[in-house]
């Protein structure tokens, strides 16, 4: 395994809290593994990364040469291919990528997606780069992965993460295709692509929608809500979201538009907008696209820091930015009933202990943000089958619905009013099928985690219960697979 040249040092917390995400994930794993009887050495095998590839490559910007540092970690090969996003961030380092790869292994197990975990990172700041510069970095990074066989439909399949999106995934797919001309399954080398380039409808909002589906399922259980002093549904609940990227935006949009929740605060890297009466998310999105900032949005008051969004009084707090955002320096300032972790590792262990002592429910990242990899699985299988979901049965489904509605109208002697009739006879679109599969996956995963908790006498918290369930599934896979030689 290559050594990690730590050219960028992450700040050490003044209270000496360990903010190394790799250490945090390992500690969470150890806490869960104590509840399972594992063969000697197997826990360590599951916990550690199998491979880490560190690379440095030059990219030419005009007459200037820039040296780029990047990583791709492969955590577990118990399932294949491996799956995990690519993060573009100045703060990326090897420990972070290894930790995120491990989290991918566990979240795939939680939602029953047959992938091993992986993660990639490129040390750069996207907002400081032009489109041309981003494309050069992305394509060269892909070429390096191809060279070492760290990418391929049956080997390792990247996806978007912080700082990347559909555009970068399209560049990756095109670069891979150039190296493998005529490859029938080339598009399956990466997910999160534009629909025009082999992507699947519903993938872009999938992580955020998965967070909402998990919250909806929680709010169907009054007893669990009562433990944190809440009741009823999501309608009218006050929500604060930290992060207005792909995940945070879609969480806020869906909760606002579909569930009637009141999004009162949104934080970004350069500030927070706050309105206790609720923020118009669609208008905020237009403002953000126009100004490249959420600051000075006319429908809300601008607060100084992005972290201010964590400290407003609300019912549900959704950290959807980076890791370690809720820590010992600010946890006592939080005023919420539920923390729904849309980001990876947003809450430090000591901060979580404090929140639990205050009866705040923490919904863990390895479950909450698994919607992205779930729909990535759908996209991957769609690319391998070369068939759009619903294409074969769409017309048949519409005709059956129309005939059924027509029969009911004849039976009762009355016609359904529009738009109810249109709704009842509407064709099933690909995105409908994707969202249905995502919702089913999130609901099943939620109940599996709760079942693990009950099986252990409600002793483990939700995060530990999620880890226990994931580790147990991986152990069973190893038992069936065996060890070579």
C-alpha cells in the first residue's frame, strides 16, 4: 500500500477530540463487533482496506504545470464489483478516503446492494477551476485508474460525491470507452451519469430522496417519535439543512414540496439563510444558480457562517455537507430533536454521546445516505441489460389501468373527475420504478436496523445496530465464499 504524503494537515480540535474519520469509523466498527461472535482475525479483515492506490500526475493549465494528488481505496472484495464515489476537495487525504470506502461497504450491506466498498478522492477545489481544467483532471484521473485496473464494470464502479456530479461521470465514461473501444458494457463502468449518457432517471436526487424516505418511515411510528418529544407527520415540522449541494438541496426540496415540512435554515460554505416562517426552496435554488451563493437571498436573513444552520432551533437537523461538522465545539448549541445524517460522518462520537444524553435521535449516515448507492445499483444493472426500466410493460400497464377505471365507471354509473382519472390511468415511468425500489430499500433497511436493536435488548444505538447488521451480513458472505487459498 502506498504511503500518504500529508501535504495538507486538517485542523486539530482545540479540545483534542479525534477528528480522524478513519479512526472514528474503526471505533464504530469495534463497538459493533463486540456484539458478534466472530472467528479470530475475521473482524480485522473486514475492518481494514484491502488496497489503496495513491497517485500523482501532472495537468497542464495554459503554460503552467500543476501536480495533482489523488487516491482510490478498495475496502472490501467480499462482493464485486466495488462501488464508491469520487470526491474532489482540497481537504481530501488518504485517511478520509479509506474511511469513506469502509462506510460504503457497510451501507451497501445495510440496503442489500451486492457491492464491495470503494472510494476515490482528488485533491483540488472545484469552484476555483474552470470547466476545461476540471475535465483535464477528471480524464487524467480516469486514465490512471484504468492503467491500474481500478475501474471497470465488473471491477470497480465510481459515482459522484462531494465536488463532482453528472458532468464528471460523463467524462469518466467517455474516457473509459476510449480505452476500451467496442466494449459492450462500457457505460456500466461508472454511475451517476446524465440520462443521455446511460444514466437513470432519479439518480441525481436519489441520496436526498433516500433521506426523506427514511424520515417518512420514522414518522410512521408514534412510539419512536414520542421518545424525542415529537408527534404527527412531517407536515409543519421545522427543518434546518447544512449544505445546499446535490444532497442538501434535494432533501430540502422534497421535504418542502412533497411533505409540507418547513425548511427554516439552509447553510453553505459561505453563510446561512434563515427564516423561521420557512424558505422558498425553489426560489433559493434560482438565487444560488444566479449568484453562486445563498447569501443575500431576499426571502431570508443571512447569517455569518454556514455552521449557523446547525444551531437554529428546529425539529429535524440535516447535516448534508462534510464530516465532523457536529463536534464538541458546537454540539451544546444544537437545538433539535432529530439529527438526520445526510453527509458521511458529520457527527463525532463524543458529540453523539452528548446528543443521546439529551434524548436527541441520531439517524446514522451509513443508513440515511444509502439512497445514492441503491439507485446506482439500478443504473449499473440497467447499463448491463441495455434496457430502460419499464419500456416493455409501460403501454400494457397503461391499458390495464384504463380498462380497470373504465369498468369501475360503468359499474357505478359515474365518471371519475379529472385530474383523478389521469392519475389513475397514468403510465409508469422509469423514475417511478426507481423511486419505488428506493423507497422499498430504505424502509426494509430501517426495519432491519430496528430489529437488530430489539434483538440486543435496545442496548445499541441506531448507528451501532446498523453496523452490527452490516457486519453480520458480510461475515455470512465470507462464510459462504471461503478464503483463497
